[in-house]
């Protein structure tokens, strides 16, 4: 899709149905997409405005969120709950089991700006958790009515989190403190589910359950 909403290319991932979960940029011409119920994620290449599958990486579990930093993927899993650090060839570099006491239903995962930590949105716990690469918990952000969903880390390291229940976006400092809410009730899309930030356009892009992308200027 281009910047004015025209679809340039689409690709049906065979047998996926509603299976695709998360998509992240890998390079200027490629993205990665998780397919949890097929237990794999795929690398998609964009060539002359056409999407094609470049590589499939099989995983051991229901892969959900995905991000990449310095050529290394971080992937969140459900049933059982875990995090894996995986290289571009599919080799598991590190596995972090997520205890039931601290995690209920991990959804999305994003590297911190410096790549030394990562964030997990936990749907069941109403929280976002920051972990070091060795799995040690560094910080939590929790609210009782906070339905943490998709996330985005901007160039300053701020974390934007979709609050699906309240139809807004929470902006957190890198240490998960000092939350600021944008898109108060009634101004954002129904059920905020996806978020991205453009420093060039000084804008945040938000999508909900309907097939529209909304652009809002950042103050």
C-alpha cells in the first residue's frame, strides 16, 4: 500500500485464512510475518511492487509477535508461553520460558531502541513487561482496564501501545514510566489494534477492526 492508501500488491499466504498475526519491517524491501497456527514465520520480499515469499522459518510453537534487531529475531509464543531469539537461518539462539505467575497471554514483542531489552504485551495480565535479553524482568506497566495489544518503538525509544479495550494509544518512556494517552475515547478507530509512527511525517498511524488506517499528527 502506498502513502495515500492505494494497494500496490497483495499476497495470499496459502492456507492462512485469518492466521497471520504480526508483520514487521526487516529491510527496505522485505518484511516478516508470523503464522502461529502453521507454526512458522515467513520473510516476504518486495520486487517491482510484487510481494513474494522469500523464506519460511519453521518454529516450535504458536508464534505470535515478532521483531528484529541486528539480524536477530525475537519471537513471542503462546501455549506454552515463551520467547525465542532466532537467527536468519532459523536457529534458536536463546529460549526464555515465561512463568505463569508473571505472564498470562503474551501477544506482541518489540526490541527496545538499544536492542538490550524487549517489551511484551500481555493481554491476560493487562500489562506490558520489559525483559533483558537473559529473561530478567526489568519493569512492568499495568492498569486494571488496560488491554495491551500491538506496539511500536520510535526513534527516541518511546513505546506506543494499543489499548484495544479503551480505543486509545499509551505512550511510555523506555523504562515504562510516565504514560501519556493519545486518541481519547471517541477520537480513535474502534478497537485500536495496530500502530506505527513516522518521524518524517510527525504522525502516528493507527488501525482498528475496520479496514481503515487513521493518521494523527503528533504534538
